[in-house]
C-alpha cells in the first residue's frame, strides 16, 4: 500500500503577495493567533506521526511523511498533486484543525479514490464532529493509532470496507459508527523504532501523566495509566536520534519525564555510563523530583527543565487539581538551580476564580523562585479536557465553535487581546523581569565547584563572567569547557565572538563563520547578520535549544 502521512498547516497560509482568504480555512483575523507560525514546538512534526510511519514502514508499505506546519498553501497543493496514495493519514491538534479540513478537501479533489483518515489529539476528542464537519475524511482514529492504522491498512489492502475496527470511527451511509475502544499498547518497546527512519529533536519515552489537571487532555489521548519505554529502549532511542541530528540536543517531551523516579535515575545512569555526549531538556512536575535525581540528570546532560507551575494561588491550584504547593515549587526550583539546571515555569492566566489577589500571588511566587524563564499563557479550553466540559456546561457552547470560528483555540484571550496585554505589562513590571531571572557569577561558580568536571557548567560560568565584564576569566572557562569535550563547538565560538565584540576585537565575524562551518545554527546565523548593524548586540545564549533548528537535517 502507498501511504502518505501529513502534519497540516494551521490554515491555508498565503504565499507572499497573495490575498488571504477568509473562513473556513483562511488565516485567523487576530494577528496574535498568527504567531503560531513562529512557535517552535508547533512547527516540529508530532512524535506520534513518527511512530506511525515507523510501524507502517516495518510492515513493508511505501510511506511518505511530510511536515507542512509552516508550508504556504501553494506548496501544499503542489505536494499533494505529485504524491498519489492509497491512504492519506492526517494528524491534528486543536490549533491546526482548520488545516486538517482544508488539506482533506484538497486530497479528495486531487485523489478522489484515496482513503483519508485523521487522528491526533483534536480528532480523538471530537471524532464524530470532525467527520460531520469535514466530509472529505473517511475515518477517524481515536487515541493511540499504531494498531488501528495497521488494521485499517490490512482491510483496505484486502478490499474490505473500513469498518468494525477497534479505535476507529467510520461512515455507514449517513450514519457515523464508532468502534469499540482499542486497548492501550501494553508494551511500548514493541513499537517500531522511529529513528530507524526519521529525524527529530523531540523524543517521547512514556505515554500518559499521573496527574489529572483540569486543563490537560493527556488522559483523553493516552488513557488513565502511565506507560513507559524500558531504560534499554530509551537509551537506544536517544542514541539513534543523536546519530541523525546536526546539533546534539534532544527535547524529551514526555508529559512527566520523571513520573517514575527510579526509571529516570536508571536512564540518567545509563547515559552517564555509556557516554552519549549531548545536552537535553525535559518537562516534568515539581512533585516528581528530588535533589539526587536532579544531580544525576545534570551529570547526564540535562540543561533545562520545564515545570507546570500554573499559579501561585493555593485556591486556584486546588480548583485545577494541580496537587502541588508553592513550597514544592520553590524547593524543586532551588534544587535544580543548585545543580545549574535552567528552570522554566509555565503559568496560566485567567483560571476559574482568578482575581487581582490570585494574580499577585503568582507574582509573589515568581519573585521568590526567580526561574530562569517564565511564560504566561491565557487559559485555553481544549476539547477532551475538564475545562472544556465546564465551559460547555456554563455557556451552552458546542463543538461547532471549533469549525465555525477562526481562532487558534478557545481561550480567555479571545476578543480580549488588549486587556491581556495590559495585564502582562503589569505582571512584568510587578515581577521586575520580562521573561526570567539571570544566574550570576556566584551561582555559576558554586555549580562548577560542585561539578568540576562538567563541561556545560564551565560554559555557563564563562557566560556569567562575560556578562560581568570578566573577559579573561570567561575565555579560561571556555577553554576548560572545550577541553572537557563540550558537544556543541559553535556555542563556544559564539561566546568567543561575544567577548571579542565587547573587547573591540576584529575577529568577531571570523569566529561566527567558524561556528557556522559544519551547520547553520540559527542563533549564530542571526548574530552574523547583526554585525551589519551600526552598534550590533549579539545573542549570547548558552542554551542548547537555541542552537538547534525547528527541522534538523540528517548529517
């Protein structure tokens, strides 16, 4: 069977000079929603599509996999026209649901006899609504799609109708029929290895989350129970992913990477013992961390963790069932900082019961914890979450709003961009920082004293010295990081360029060109362009995520 798997754009993106169309598939009217096109996480192809493609390839089918997240519609049309298939599979989140409808309609026009199936978080939450509103789609996959897609392919290859398949919703004339739920994959290691075939800087080593936060739809997609890849399979996945990446950085995108602390410790020990030299980040929860785990994560190359803090108000935390406290947040953040790990907090604005007082409690928590980065996002109501069900009960809204409106997703910010911006400006003023707090020389020196042989710690200390104007000390620490085998030489060269510019050295451009010699690191390339400015200011980031691109190319 010929299979094409697609990650669609969020809407029909116009090419330069083209007049954007309107609803149902044109760009949103709100310019804030269009910022989605610059969102690195959105533009990365979903890991689930990689696992689906690997399963289909392992079974011997012909597979073409395309990430069209930021593709102008003219390019989408050309690609679909030149890639006929027996089955087209499209995966969508809420934010690209309209692109799902547009690309399905395009496929139906170009390839009228092909079977079109859709899946992903949005379709899993609203399978029947999706099929009703997007008539070009033949079937919808609910939940995990690997086994369902394989059974669907078997049926199509045998000439049987796409019906009576677990985990599938299909059409029977004008009626929609939902098959019995498909059991979750019990052994994740039985799935095909995505990095035998494809490339991504994202890796997922488990499915599900132990928490039941009201704003999250993880349980709708993955089920109530958390399942894990083995330590051995995880190490294999990391190793194979790194072999394909131009920048040795991986973002571990589990809902809660450290949900099983014993397993997380074993993964870190395996990395330390086996020696893959790379930097990584992960998402987790404050109640799934410990000082010893953070220390081992740091030794294994972890440079940044992202924590869902959400609010500094105990009352808000209780209403969203976060099951954490401010003291847990502060304790985890301090422990991570003691290891030199950068900490990013995710915060939500506009939770149920939000008041000026609860906002000020969040401000106070951020000022106390001083995270390296913090991000405020308005509460969104995703289908498949309890918050969406609460909103429906309160307002009488139906799933039709996802198909009749052009917003990115329903949130408290819809039609309130002015008040949201004013609130954000107040937050930044009250907090005393726009996006995070800097770790100074004393902090970084303490980390190097604790981890004297850790190359990343020396690089980060060099950056602190540079920012303090201690250029000679910064150069010494860069030399030490290089001697210890820091895995991203371009980052060291970029730091040297920043020091050279500050000291009036004429070798700045040569240092940046050196950094670009093996790969066009986006941050370094932008710095080289900045040298054209009359008074250039270079980006001196020492975070590996800033040196990797949205679409890594194979070496």
